[in-house]
C-alpha cells in the first residue's frame, strides 16, 4: 500500500521543508486522521519563488518546441508509470474512489501528450503586403504565471495549471490547494523528472489570501490562472487588475439539466445519477438543477431517488465504493444548511439529507424536489451530493430556468428532437453543453464558462493561447 509522502514545497528544484515555518495538518477525509504536516511559505520563500520564476522564464521562453514537447511527453509517460501511487495518494488526501483518481492520472497524461503536439502548432501568419515590405503576426509567451488550483481534482487541476504555461514557454508558480498538496507535488515531480529545468516551475503553499496578494502584487507575474469559487475569483481579478495582468478564471457553476418528455427516462437516469454523485458532487460542472418536463417528472424523480439510495458510500480506498467522503468538514456543514433551508422553505426530501457514519466527512446522496426558486440551494452552488428536481411545462419555461442564474459553466440536455437539441444548444447561456451526453471535456476541447462562471479557457489549443501574447511586426 502506498504510504503518504513527507510534504514540502518545491522552489528552484529544492524540496523546501518545515524548519521554523508555519505548518498545516493534512487530514484524510474518510477517517479524520492526520496524514502529515505541510510547510507554509513565508515572504522569503515567495520572494525566492518569484526570482526563480523570472529566471525560469528567461530560460524557457527561448526553448524549442522539441524541448517542450519532450518534457511534456516524458512527464505523460512517468504519470502512467506512477499511476497507482499517485491515485492512492490523491484518494487519501481528497477522498474520491480510486477508480476516479486513476482516471485523473490518465486525464493529465492525455493533456500533456496533447500539449506535446500542440507546441508545434503555435502558428503565426504573414500578411499580404506590397513587394519590399513584410508584416507578420507572431505569438510569444506572456511571462511568469501564478496558478491557483482547488482540491476537488487534486491531480487534474495541477496538470491543467502546469501544462499550458509550460507548453507556451512560460514559467509558473503553482499554489495548489493546501488540502491536497502531495498530489500536486507528484504531478510537478513528473515534469521535473522528465527534464523540465528546475527554474521553470515552482510549487508553494500557504495561507491563500497571503500568497495570492503577495504574488499578484509582484510585477514579475504577468498572468493569473485561477480555478475556484466565483467569490474568490472576483477578489483575485481585482488584485490582478491593479497591474493589468492577464487572467484565466474558471469559476463556479450551477449546472442545469433539461430533460424533455420524449426521452427514455431510465437511460437518462442511468447516465446522470452516477455523474451527479461523482466526487460526491464536488465538481464545478456537476449536474445540479434538473429541469424536467411535467409528463416525465414523477418517473424521473422517483427513479433518481431509488438510484441515489443504492449508491455505495465509503472509503475511496475500499473496493466497490462508488462515492467517497466530502473533502473537508466545511462541506457537510454546507449540505446541512442548504438542504435544511430548502426543506424548511417547502421542498420535498426523497433521499439522503443526513451525515453518514461517526468518522470522516460523509454525507448521503440526496434528492430534493419541488424546491422554491428563492431557496438558497437554488441560487448558490451546493458543491455536494444533492440533486434538485423541479417540474416545468414548456420548453420556454425550461430554457428560462436554465438561464435564470448568473452562472454559465456547463449545462446538459436530453431530448430526441433534433430541432430541440439545436435550439437548446443555441439558447442556453453556457460555456459547455452536453446534448444527450455527459462528455463535455477532453484534452483537445476548450474548458471554460461565461457570465459569473469566468472567462478564458483551459485545455485545447485555447489553453496554450491563453498563455501567449500577440505581436504584429511590420518591416519596411
């Protein structure tokens, strides 16, 4: 069995350990037991990381596509060689089942392999000009990147934050979530072991507001990449605006799922219920508001509740576990507040609505229906294992509800009517939509939202271009 590793930061290739630094205890969310102590950066650490990132950018911006491709493809190979160890560490830290963390390793490896090819496709263009003159458009790396990632995908999020800047020729200072540090360090170590110069990527941890303010106040940092809540994203965007730093913001969602009355209800349920309770609902693109046409509402609601009650909840390391614990004690508290408030407001509870066990942070897969629209849970991202199911009469009403909130990250729609499929895809305000599918992501697919769900994209060619600036060169 994989043991939990000793924790550190990585600055200029050095494993920076505790010493006199403050530390944070890392807890296994399935048991509540301490896994280790994480050193937190002080200002001297951050100054060193900034100076190193500056030197790393001067080195890496002149790297060849062949160099960058070799590092990324080499890291992908190492990720797959270390898949089981990385997956077990991520499950110990974050709680999700091993089947899900194994997929995360594959996701990062796939992204690195895609970027290993994309580095050869950073094309400029030559403009048509009179003989004797020449005008070109080129793309250059933006500069050192500050990248902040959350705990819900402890391997996947660091992979996204590291892969795109490295592919573009930037250096990066990564501050991943303090709840899941060993997973992020494992991803970065694969890049370093694959030949990434030690100055190019750093990993620091600390008090989030202290670290973000310090890094974003530095003129060395030229871009911010953040994944997290809308509230924190707005705060960081204001800090970045002081120095007009480029930003990519992947923020919160409240995923609508439109279910029309012409569908095979059981097929939809068999697909959507596992997707709802994936990672205990702690997914920014999680399907949350089920907007169901009246004629199939009762069948859909009852079938959803039946399947929710059958989900096997347990330690993510145990065979057969389908849903693990929530990642920290704040999340069950939030579930109790939001579900309890909805029931008091008149919503009907069909499954769950309670904590499970006497250790760890487990919460039962939950189903609510007929929830008043002014209940907090209908307006605030629950980020947990709860499905919200309401009936609607017409397509117009369903689309209006899908667009009611200021969020627009991911949406889903189920109908066999081709005209309705295209109408929903056109009219629902979202960055990504799955039509009769939950497969809305991929290494070659732009990932990002609209409205309060953020701006910019990760993954795909768009992820690399988010780390580039455009230059027009005119020669007489």
